[in-house]
């Protein structure tokens, strides 16, 4: 069995610290002596979520689609992306006047892209009750530095609980997670804490909700998710769902003194 230099160095460091012999072969035998799990998953097909692959998943389907190894700029690549967007709108019941976009960097990239482009136009309410929502709040304060220009209200709760959603101000932008990935706590069905006559935008991280829960689209202006959660797909891509109000904000608001990296730019010459 071949053991790389990096592995030999790592084993030597581990064994020195643990008091075992520094010989890699002895370290390997020590590790191999650990009992292997007796219970194994019925299906070993997991994605980077980590979530189970969909029923009927077979990698050969990529070969049948003739898209494996092809650029997203190729004819077949563009056609598959178009198909994915059309099917997303159909299956999820996304309103016809909403825009669906596929973007880089998973749900994180999609949500950060939205925050960096639209926040700062008005005051913001951020609701969080698990680690990802807490991360959006931290980015809004520490990196976007929104409190230098607008009011940012933090509404939080311990794991297993949810904040007082009635504190959402219809004239503020509202950031929240639809279903807490790391806490398992979701907003009430229908998201009625969001006013129909709101003037602010709602930014919803729905990566553990889309395709698993009914999405009240008329309450949601910017929704993000990734294929690697409920769909059991792979990482790297995120999805943005934009309402007409979100598109209007993007095309009329340009944050001052906020350089955007190319990967975040959503508007060109005033048009999305």
C-alpha cells in the first residue's frame, strides 16, 4: 500500500503526540484495529448537503443528457440551464413575473449576492435563530457595515425557539431563514408576519425549505437555495428567485461606496 509523504508526516505527528510508535505502519495498524460500524446506510448515495440522493438517482443520466464535462457556455450547457430554470418555476409554482437565476457559490453565494446588492436602501430587520441566519446578521454588521448608514434591528432566539416575528416592520427590509438548517425551526406556514402591503423587501434563505415546504411566493421578494439540500444535488450552485419588487430595487438602487466583485454584479447599465 502506498502512503504519501503528507500522510506519513501526519501519522508521525499524531503518534508522537499520542505516545505511540512514530512508525506509520504501526500507526495504520492501530487505526485499522478500531471496530468498523456494524450498521451502514441502506443507500450510500449522499450529496454534499449531506442529503440523500433522490429516488432513482443514477449518474448515467448525466451521460444520457450529453452534458457531462460540457461548458455552461456550450449550446447543450445553455439548454440544460434553461431547462432547469423552467422546471424550477413549474414545480415550485413560482409566479410568471418572477425571475429565477442560477448563480455561483451555492446558497451562500446567492444570499450574499442579494445582500450586497440591495441592502442599505432603508432600515433592516434581521431575524435569526440558528447558525446560518446568525451569519447573515454578522455579515450585515461587520462586512457591509450597514449600521453606518441605516438602522439594523436584530431579532433572535435560542436554538429550538423562534423570535417574535410580529416585530417585522413592513417598511424595512426583512432578512430571515425560512427553515433553520441547523435548528429545525421554521417560520409558520404562509409567513403571515410579512405584510402584503410592505414597502421593504424580504430576503429569505430557503435552502432547507424549497422543494420540501410550500413557499408563499407573494410574501417573498428574494429567495435563495441550493440543490445540495432537499434535492440531494451537489454544491457549487445557488438559485435566486426575484420578485418584480426585487428587480425594481436592483435596477434603481446602487449602494454608495460599495465596490462589488464581478461575481456579485447583477445589473448592467441599469438592467438586470
